[in-house]
C-alpha cells in the first residue's frame, strides 16, 4: 500500500474534488459554529507550491564535547504543490531539523531544498512556520499579532484591517480581537499562531507539532479546522507530528521517517478529500483504520529495532 507521489493526485481526484478546487464546505469552529465559505479569498493570493528535498544531510556538533550528531542522512522527499504531507517518526529522528532546514532557519550540511524550483537559502515569505510553542507576541492583541507580518510587509492600514478580519473569521476568533495572549486558551493561542503564519500569504505552511500542547478535545477541533483551512486556502502543508492518528487524519500522504539518522523510509497515500474528513470518520471507516495500522507498523518497526 506504500506508494510514492506520482499516482497520488489521480487517486485524490477519484475520491472527491480536486485539490485545485477548494470545496464549498464550511469550517467548523470550537463552538460548533460554521464559517462561511470563501472568507479567506481576499486574503489569499499566492498559489500553493511544491517542495523538493534532495540528498539532505545534517550534522550537529555538540558545543561541549565536540562530538558530531548525524541527525539526517540522505533524506529525499518530493512534495507536489497543494499537498498536505504529514511526517511521523521516532523522537530524535531529525523531523524538526528537516522542517527548520526547509524553513531556511538551519543550513544543511549537504543536500538541496527547492520550493517551486527555487533553491532555499534562508527564511522567506513563501514559507509560513507554526511551532509547538505558541510563537506569538505577548504584548500585542490578537488582531495586532495577526496583523504584525502585514505591517512588516508594508501593507496599508485599511487593507491590513480587512485581511486581519478575514483571518480572524477563518480561525474562528471573532470576539477575541482585542484580547492579549494571556487572556486566551492554549487552543486560541495556537489559532493566532496559525493566522499569523497565514497572514504573510505563504505558498507553503510548515508546522512542527503545532497541536501537541493542547488538550485532546481542543486538538480535535484544531485538526478539523486545519483541514478546512487547508482545503479552502490552497496551501501546501508540511506537518510534523508524533501521532499516527493525526498523521493519517490530516495528510494526503504520510511520510514515515526512520530512526536517526533520519531518512524517508516509506510514504503512504491517504486517498480521502480533505474537506470530507473528520475524527469520527477515522474511527469508523475500515479503510482509514487499515491505513492507520499500516503507518503504525512502519513507525513501530523503527522504534523497536
Ligand atoms: N542544536 C542542536 N545541537 C546538537 N544536537 C541537536 C540540536 N538539535 C537537535 N539535535 C539532535 O539532532 C537529533 C534530531 O533532533 P530533532 O529535534 O530534529 O528530532 P525530532 O525528530 O524533531 O525529535 P522529536 O520528535 O523529539 O521532536 C537529535 O539527536 C537531537 O539531539
Ligand atoms: Mg521535533
């Protein structure tokens, strides 16, 4: 059942609408409210882009002992434009290192990354990052946090207000515009971080365990919201998680990374349209369960060996 990318766009289209055509489905909020479709359109102009990782290797040098830690070796991955790709693998196998290299925050020892065929040499507006820690500014309100990247980009006040309003609706934070981070729940803070990353209108969203720090129920809500957001905004998403369930629920495809030094051991296609997915479906659908077991076996083999 493990397959590589080329067949996968065709499969996706068999089971639902094409990824190039955002569904007209609506987004579910934390309180069950639905977001009107298309609210993000005025804020999103970039088209999703593909990522290619070729022969990636990364060595860290321990600053005390001088010992070299080989985190990643010969990691190759092709991610087509508009794909939601989830990455699972044992702790310490180099997932965050890989994401930071794609984000341009870490320079690899060897190998190349291209986004839409342009080599990555550092951070860029084409890649928005969301981390596990809530990376938002404590002294700014929700709307000011979300508008911050737009300020940096020099977007004028009127347009900023409109785009921030769109983003606030998209991540279901209406009514919280003037609140400060300390007045928000963990799930709300992470919504602000997602909206901030989307504000720069990136072609690719890079997410490193973004929902790991929230409670189980909030996590489900955020996962389902993210599915709707990815479906409607046409972003490519590279999403790292420890959870096999989360990887299978969210990804068009799951890439399993080997134990350190990390390389992509296998990829598994999850042929369900994003807009049609829910945690309920994952639990009930036999095909979903089989795919989850397949990914689980691949990950377990790395942890146990
Ligand atoms: N700045 C650093 N200096 C030295 N070694 C590092 C550094 N960052 C990471 N490492 C090492 O590189 C390896 C890969 O780390 P990385 O954080 O990429 O793993 P990971 O797969 O994201 O793990 P987790 O699932 O626990 O988040 C680990 O052995 C880690 O100890
Ligand atoms: Mg990590």
